[in-house]
C-alpha cells in the first residue's frame, strides 16, 4: 500500500521535511517514488507541488500519514 508521508532532510538542529509518496513498508528516506512537496517546521511553511496529482493518487487508494493529514488540515488545503 502506498502512503504519502514525511521524509526528514536537512542538517542537525535545522530540520526540513519532504512530502513523499512511498510504499508503507520501505524507509521514507530512501525508498520514495516521488517528492510531492515540503515542510519547514522552523518557518512553519508547508507546500505541495501539484494538488491535482495528489487528488489522483488519493482516488487510486493512496493514504496520508497522520502527520501529513494534520498539516493539510492546519494549512487549510482542499483535497
């Protein structure tokens, strides 16, 4: 099953996350299929690249991780 979840990047004490599409059994850091956006927790910036593509994935059965779902709700993105 595919999931849309966060993958940590960035330096120590300076976190940065990518929103990635990955198989739920693989590591999000190395096994992702596509980068769909990013999240910067320091500046609270959350951005998705292509919402239409994400809607297509959701229609095909892909699920959000709880954290990504919460970020979408907080930032009031319509999916």
